[in-house]
C-alpha cells in the first residue's frame, strides 16, 4: 500500500498541491486524471521521491519513503516520466539494461536472470527491430517504448507511469496499456498511471483519482466515481457516462 498524508508542494512560492491525502491499495490499477496543470505529475513525482515537498509524509509498504536507501527504493518502485530524455551514445538495448542496475553489485556483470528479463522486456514492448539503434535516432513513440521496457525490466512491485501513451500511435497505445494491465493482474503489480484520455483511464483502471487545481476532487472505485456531474465540474464538458461491453466510458455532446 502507498499512503500519502497531508502532502503539500509549491514551486516559487506558488502552491501546486494542497494538503493531499490518499491511499493506493496494493495490486490496484489506479488512474489519475484531471485538466493540464492540476498537479498530476507533481503528485507522482513526489511519491517517486523526485521532488522536494513542503509538508506531509509518503509511506510505501509501511515504511517512510525517505527512509529507503536509493537502490532499495528502485527495487520497489519504477517510474516512467512523461518525456524520456534522449541520451547520446546510448542504444535502446542499453537503456533497457539500465533497468537491472538496482540489482547489480558494483563491477559485477549481468547474470543469466538479468539477460532473460532484458530479453523479455524487449519482446513485450516490441523493441527488437531497433534495439541496437541510438536513442536519439528513434521517433518519440519508439523512444517511449524503450523507456517503458527499462521500467518493466526493473521488476518492481510498484509501477508509476506519467502519460505512458504519449507520442504513441493508437495501436501501440492500447498494446502498452494492455501490457501494463496484464502485469497488474498476473503479477499483482501496483500501477499508478496518469492518463490524458479519460476513456482509456475508465477502461483500464479499477480505482481513479480525479484532480483539479492541486486538490483531489474524488478518489475511489472507477465504476462509481465518474459521473456526468463530475466531468462538468472538472473538465467543463457535457457528457453522459455509459457502459459498453461492461466498461464505463464518456460520450461527449
């Protein structure tokens, strides 16, 4: 379980998150949605320990996040940023191999297990055809898949994704989310995923966090949380919330 208690974050004296408290259950697929600038990325970066906070505590598996050693936390939580940086002199395969760094001892070579996991991550994310190409020569979508492969190669209990379908063609958007959902269901990985597409969030998540202006508007089971009144309040859109083949979706009009 991940617990966030009374979390506040500001940048240049401007409040971005205001006294947030949430609990994310172990093994859940939690989607985070909300308008641009509402604090979604700031929230997940705080959970991942990538930014400083003004107040509040973050607890991961019963232990304060700031009490984890760096490699210990990297074996617990993997984080895929919204914009993967391009590194000179690094191939897609090199990047995936970095995902095994939390398990390696200093100056030790890859184990057979490392190699098997790297191969598995490459196959799952369809990187094979360009695994030996330089990152800075890949398209945005190809690079995004390489960073996803690195994240799943970490073999963590928690996977945090900040808009993982960014830059991906529609085919790969659904392949990516299907893969993440499969990992969630088969390996009981806790997934926290920011999604821009509301219908994708409704389709894949079992829990949802809806944010607006640095606060949480609602948080709970996806099926019951999202209503047309909520969409009007948060996104200022008129829509119906309907079920198609057992899955909730919004129909904007």
